[in-house]
């Protein structure tokens, strides 16, 4: 056993002679630039070859009762306790464990099983994600209070146990741990597409009759094959206040995915859209009062509203505790297409909110053209955002946009999207399977974004939905959870179960309907990636393995690496599947429920997704 801690406030000082280990955030006990981190090295021995379900935990004895959230990171570089300082501390590796809350003098285990690779020496760093200054006993104190490692296992000779059950390839951090982060992730909620319009069975509800059927709504969508290509995931008919129950379920789904709240598109201050917005607020209040509702006046729909009228409506919403406010009490207002009106218009709005309603505003404009408007709107804004693009080659400016916002002293909310398909507008973006989603997330994280807006939660008319849907289940929001956890914790999640995602279209990009009455077709948006026809197998593996892919009925086995890997195959007619095999044992399998067809009645260029973690339609 070897342990010590480092302190930013005494950057050159070692602490190997004290009987405690300190863990604290950068602002510690009221002092800034005073972060403290603990380091522990433990030896693990005696675990037999072939042991299964190995559980490794670090145990500490806290000297204080605190609500602190700590994170445990694996450390690979060497260090010596008597020489360890803030200045020479080793780099932190992947996060392998977390815990919130400690009770004085009660042993506190932290599960770090994801770090276990066999008998040997393990080094860890313990950092604080939020809460009070935590103090643990070190190995220089009483032996029974010293840090230690505990390890348990199940005897057996199976060299490749099946991964533990669960929909995700990693252990999702707790909601409390995720919300302790200053990084925020919101999903754009679009009120025209609730989970249900009339609480009817899914095979004959309004979506089925009018939006998915090319002849729906008296045929007004027939030219482009129907308004939508996907819909909310069908659910059973409800009793009671079904509209509220639907939105409560959406809040639960978003919370489970690590999402902090919804940015809600305010299309009207009256009508059904306003009613749905208020129902959504009530749903958050009753299910998860910590879930944020960020009001987003849509200035394309509210273009004739006055600053006074908007202020009156926003003040009405701000009475709810779930409507997002900053720590200083400012209510966040994030208008879509803010450049529809002038900076002075927004200055007037801010002033009316402050003077008439005694509510200060943190304005976070969402621009369609950030570059042309950043400087002009800086004086009235707390932060900035852009609506963004939907293909990989157009994500290269993310870091520059974030840097520009930060140079003006503003936070940045980065848009992250899966794809974009708009039958009624005759355009689509080439997303390259999940490449656009992964590229946007990675660039946002690397660029140091403050917030993220998933665009969108449920705009099915633009084909951008993350919400669990009929075509893709939880695929998009599950993949995003991996990046969300990295954004919020500062470390890539440890993959603890083999998981495979299949994504592909159901028709070739250049194909045309072979029957039906569609006359208006979608074409690639100007500047998007070149259309491609591919099946992607996106694997999250605990160790290298064989992936037995079948594309269009043709076997396509390959050797996959540990971690995340995307493997592409040419699209082919027929079905697609994939199975992960390691040491003769199948650890994950998925068969897409969507066949690729030569004959079809309407154009559909949206990617479908399915997951081994949830099943084909999960």
C-alpha cells in the first residue's frame, strides 16, 4: 500500500508524512486554485486463472460526513508517495469508479471493477466532482483505517464470461454524479410531435393515419410520400391524464440518458403548443424537479411578437422552479433564430423582464448564422449557440465557434445531431451512418463546449429525433450517452459489456420509388457529404473479438479491436446482423428488423438503428 495527496495551493509540496488524504474541487474551503487529489497504489493477488465476476473495490475511512462526489481514475505512470506533488503528479487515465456521500468513520467502498485485468499492482487517483472537502485516513494512521483494496470472485474456468446485463456498453454514472458537472446537455423538444395526439392504438392513431400514410390529412402530403418517416415509439393506450403521463415518460427517458433537461421550442403563447409546453413543465415538476426546462422562443413563429408580450409570457413560465435559472437567479431564455430581431429588441426584452417582472435574464441566442451575429449580440447575451449542420464534413468549425464565444466571455451550447431528412422540403443531409453523431460529439468535447443541445429530441418532420422511436428504438440516445458521460465526467467510460449497434438505410440513396404516387423527391442539401450506401457495425468491446457480420445475407466476419470501432460494409438487399464471439462464446448479437428493399412506395433516406443491448426494436 502506498498513498499520498497533492494540493494545487502548495504545488511543490509532498504530503507523504501526514495521516490523511484530501480530495477537493478547484475552489476548496473558499480558496480558488486549491484543488486536492489523492493517489493510492494497491496490490491485488490470489485471484485464480479463470475466475469469473471479479469485483475490485477501493475502501476508505472518511474523517468527515460530506455529500462530496468523488471520481476514481486509473493511473499508469509511476509515482512515489514521498516525492509526489501537484507539479509532478501523473496524468489521470480513464474514470473507473464514482461515489457520492460519505459518513464519518464508516468504511466507504468504491467499485473499480472496470480496472481489473489480473493480479498485479494498480494505481488510482481520487478527484472531487463536487461537494465539500473530503478527508480520508491515510496509511500513516491506524492500520484498520488505512485505504485498502478488496477483491472477490466466482470460481470457474470459463475464459470468456458473458457480459453483465444492461442496455449500455458501460455503467452509466448516477444522475446525481452527472448533474454535479458544470457541463450541461439539453435536448430540443418540439411540441408539434408529442408521444400521442389522441391516446389511440398505434396502428390507427393520428401518426399512422395522417403523418405516415402518404394519403393522410386528405392527401396533402401525397406528393412527397407522407409528412413523416418515423414516429415516437408506440405505447399502449393509457387511462387517466394520458398526455401528462406521456410527457412524464419522456422526462424519465431523458433523465435516464443523462440529459439535464429540454430546450423547449415556444411556437406560440396560446394554442395547443402552449398547452403542451405547460404540460411538459408539470411533468418535470412531478417526476424530476431537478430536470431543467429551458424556454426557447421560436422567432420564426413569433416574428411579430413585441418585447413586452414575450416578456409577459416568459415571466409566466418562469414561475415554475423547473424553468432553468443560473446560480445567481437569472432565468435562461434561449431564442431560436435570435437574429430575426435586432440586438436592441433583445435589450428591450431583457429590460422589461428586469424592471417590470424583477427577473433578470441570461440570454443564450441560437443563431442560424453565428459568425455574422456573434459580435453584434454579445452585449445582450450570456452565451451563444448555433443550430448547426448535419453531416461530418461540415463539423470542422466547432472548435473555432467555441473559441469565438469564449473570447467574447460567453458560454457555448454546441448542437449535436444524428441526421436530417425532410420529405416535405425535398432535402436531406448525408450523415454517414453514425459518423456525424460521433464527430460532432468529439469536436464539441475537444473544443471545450460548456453546454450541448441535442437537435432534436422529437422533430420527426426533420428526421433529427434522439427520442426512442419506431424505427431506431433507443439507438441514438444510447450512443450519445457514451459521449455525454465523457463530457460530464472528464473521462471516457470503461466498457464493461460487449454491445453492437447496426445502422443502415432501407434503400439505396439513388433509388426511386417503384410504385406509389410520390412525385417530389429528396435531394442532398448543398454542401453535405456525398451520399453513400453503407451498413455500419459500431462495436463497444471489452476486449478484442471476432464480429460475425452478415450483410444482405452474406457472411462478413472480421477481427474487432477492444473499445469503440466502426466497421463499414457496402449496402446490399436483404437483412443485416452481427454477433460478437470471443473464445468460442457469443457475447452480443443483433439482427436488424429493417430489411433493405429494391421495391418500395416512398423514398426514405433516414438511417435506422438497432442495438444488441436492447434488442432489435429497443
